[in-house]
């Protein structure tokens, strides 16, 4: 027997599939309540496109060769193919498009106790709406999903890439020096960042803003006030003014108490242009939902269109919910299991009728073994009669008993 197994690949069992379906149902329900259309992007994408936009993912991509010799990758991300498809199928730049999806993404992930080479990702993308209210709705959807899944203690951390970009635009530095700084900020390497800043020819106000950026996070009002003090140009003030409108949206929706600000955000995907956010829940060691605004990505495919969205790793969400006892109790696969000595037209007719009525029934010849955890009720069919716990019963009695389960 071949005992070789592929690391990070495993079968999902019945109770896991049932809970994944319940989670997906609640996620999709929130999407549709906000008017999102549910879509599915192609499983295969052109390798060169991902190599261009996400070179940092190239080691994680699952690659293959099609019949024409082109290098393809199994979808490592949903945003890129969705935006590309929307640009091709809906070329009107100001057309409002609201898409939701739950799709398998093929790249590695690491949880607290799980690891895999692919995972189920849920998310939304709103295209064509440049407003801060759109950003607020995107964050609100993320919060509503977590509440629908039974998570009460959530924290929404919001930042803005536009504030950081406006700061960098005002620095009298070469692009190479800015890139070094961006690298330190992305890593939140405070020591290296401060040492590097100390050697740069910067005015005092710009130096203060750069040094503060990695640790500029906390409660909304206090952090916003500090961020305003560090503004060195109108672009930074404008970014904060937009952030205030996003906060107002969440305030009116009842989630202001969950909001904190974080100006030190950095994403592994470099396409965010303005608002960025992450949502945390008590007890999790990682954010469970993250996203933001990316207004320049669609233009790469010929349609200059603003966009905002988020994604979540549902496998990691499942891991957290399992640990916190938020998943539904396992339900047996079958309502009724019937073992028989010999199959005849009566039992075959009964089985057919029960299943057509929607009952889950397993039938198997003795002495085949069926795990008792897989069914709620067991009966024996022998000599044309059903027996339950040694007592003769009718097919109608069994059907009525199944209705009561």
C-alpha cells in the first residue's frame, strides 16, 4: 500500500462540510442583502499577469501548462481576475458593480493549528463607486458577517494608504530612498527605520511624521488628532477628511465603538490607494478579514474605474470558530439506517419512497459495518418485516419517527 501523502492536503469530512456550508450561507446572505451579485472567477489564470502584479506570490503559485504550451496558474487571488473580467464585460467606467464570491484560492496558508495549500476565500468587490460611503459599506459588510457568525467582540482597524503616499510625495528624497523607507515601514522595523531616517536630509516636520507613522495607532479620536498634527501638505489633510467620513458612516450604522485607527498598515498586495482595514476578533491571533480601496488596478486592464473590497480566509475563520465553540453540533449523516438479510421489492420500494420524500436513509446488507455515529435510528429488515430494538414496526411507523428527528 502506498503510504505517501501530500503535505497540506486533506479530505473534508461530513461535519466539516456541513459547517462550511452554514458559514458560506451566512456570508452570501450578507452579500446579497447589500445588493451584491454572486460570481465565480475562472480557476486558471495567465501566469504572466500574476507575475506582473504579484511577483511576491510566484513561489506560492500552483503552475501548469495548457495544451497550447502557455504557463497557467491556479487562481492564487480573486480580486485580479474579477477586476480584469469586469473591465472586459462591463466597460462603462461609472457603472456600479457589486460582486460577492466564495471561491477556492490556491496558495499556502498557516493557521494556529492548521496548514493547507488551498483555502476557501470569501469576499466582495464594489466597482465604479469612488465615495467614502462605499468604503464605509464595505467595512460594514465585514462586521455584519462576523456578527451573523456569532462573533460579538470585534475590532475594526482602519488606515489610509493615501495619507502615507501624500507624506512620501512631500519628501525631498530619491525614489530609491523612499523604497527603503517603505520596506522598513512594511516590516514595522522601528530600529532600522529610525536609524535610516536619522541619516536623511529631511525637514523637522517630515522627520517627525515618518518616525511617528509606524506607531501611529489607537483610539479613533486621539489617533486622528495626532495624525493631523503630523500633516505636512494638503494631501495628508484630504486623506484624513475622507477617513472622517468613513468613520461617520460606521458611527451611523452602530459600529463606531469597534473602530480604531492604524496608520502603519502594509499589505502584501501593493495595489491599495486609500482606505485599508483589518477586522480582528477576541481570541484570534490574526485578522480574520482585510481589504481596502484600490482605484488604479482596473486602469491596468483598460477601464479606469474606482474599486473597494475585502477578502477573508474561511478556513482560518473555521479554525477560530471551532476553537471558540461557534460551530453547529455534528449531525448524523443518516436519519435511518436499515440492515437487511435480503433485499426485496418491499424494502427497495420503501427506500425509494423515503428518499424521494427527502429523508436520509442508508441501507446495507448484514454483516456490513456502519458506524453508529453516522445515523440517528437503526432498524433491521428481516423476512419482510422491520424491527426496531427487537420490536416489529411498520414502514409507516419508521417514516413518522424520521419526521420527528
